[in-house]
């Protein structure tokens, strides 16, 4: 047997060791649970809504329309003599052609197709063979008051869709007593459509379409001010480009040309100048204009100019091409001008 004091000493060591272990356990901190970092919020990327694709696009302007045009085009001969200005209805036209008549005076042919309106159209004047050709390019109903002898021979007994105030459709025109004859003959879309139904012309025919694009074709140079002369030095057509609207405002001899219906200036998104051969036929100065052989052209759009050429196939509209490829127009109205000589002599721009 061990001495009692050895047993007491051993017991004391056990007690002290247990006490020391208890202190170590109390001093040791509880391990904290590992914190899971909060996930970073995913940035919200707003996807822009795509522009709605228009249900329909007007074939002669490239502009969206709520529904297809309900009627074939009307191609109306508009007087451009000084006493006839300001004209009515031109701000509603899809396309406008400016072409020489007699004596250096130009005539306008306005093509109405994609927009409905009730305002007057005019003053309406006579037609020429080349204007018949231009109007029929669009499948248009020819609207005029009389014709040159050659044009009359073409139209009489031809079965063409033709509303002539003098010979076959007087009831669908009217005279405005506030203006002097012969610069006071007018009509409206409603009256012209009534005339088509009365004459039993087709209300719908195939309408050619033109290429349109908001993108500028390559090879364009800056040109924001344009002046053009036909034959008379006293008659100058000019256009000024507005970058804010993307449109050219038309002026004659420095005076902005407006629409009598609404007092708005005549504007266009595209300007085309093309050279065509002119031949004088008689002492009255009546003309023959070659609308098939093609030649040099200038296209102005977006404040720029693109040298080009014009071509035409039988049964088609005049097309504007560069290096063989057809040039697209900016969506909107187009004004064409048929020039009788070299463009660099008749058209200037800066």
C-alpha cells in the first residue's frame, strides 16, 4: 500500500489538471459560422423594344401607312405659270415631276397615291405626249384640261384612263371664282374617284415600287444648296436642305413655294435631276422629250449629292442607278426635274 501522502498528492494533481482543462475550454472562443457572402445583384439590362414593323409601306414614298392605298394613282397636270402660283394640293403628292412645256415654262405632274385628303388640287392644265408617258409609268389616271394636238391624237379612242375637263369629264372639275381663268380649274380626290367610277376605269392597277433606305449610299458628297435652270434665265428653281427635318425646301426665284391649301412650303426628301434630249416640233415651241435613252443624273438626299445615271425599260418607271445598281431613295417625297442640257451647266450646288 502506498503511503497516504502519496495518494493525497496524486489526487491533488488530478484536481489541478481538471481545473486547468476547464479554464482552457472557457477561454477558447466558439468558432463563428463561415459567413456566406450575399450574391451581387445582377444588373438589369434594358433591351430596347424593336421598332414595330409597319403593316404597309407606300410604294412611291417608302413611308409607313395604316393600310394599302385604296385607289390607283392620279397623275395630275399642274399649272406652274407665275399667275397660277401658289398651287393647291402639292404637299399631299407622293411624287412631283417638273418638265418643260412651251416657251420655257415648266409644268408639274403630281402623283397622288398614298394619302387621302379633301383639299383642292390645281390649277389643272393641259397634257403633252411625254406627260402621258410619265403618268402611265405609275399606272395613273391622267387628269388634265385639254391637250396638245399630238397628245389628243394619242388619247382619243385609246381607252386610256383619262379624265379631261374639256372632252370627257367636265362634271368632275370646277372653277374657283377667286382666281382668273385659265389658272382657276380645280378638282378633288373625291370628284376624281367619282369620275373614274363614272367612266368605269379600273380602280386598282399594279403600281410600281421604288427602293428606299435610311442609309446613305456610298460615294456621296455634301450639297445643301441647289439651283437649277431649264431654259429661261429668269426662272430659277432652288432648294435648301434642313438637317433638322431631313428635307429640301423648294423656292422659285428665291421665294419659297407654298401650298395654297395650308400655306406650308413644298418640301422633298429626294431631288432628282436628269438630262434628256429635247426636240422642238413646231413654231409653237411644242416639244418631244426622249424618256427612254437614259443619261446622266444627280440624286440629292440627306444633304448630299450622288452622281448617277437614269435608265428605263419598257413598261417600267425611270430608275436611278450608279455603277449598274439602283440607288435607294430616302423615305419620303421625291421631286424629279427633266433638264434639256448638260447637268453641270444647268444645276449648281454647294
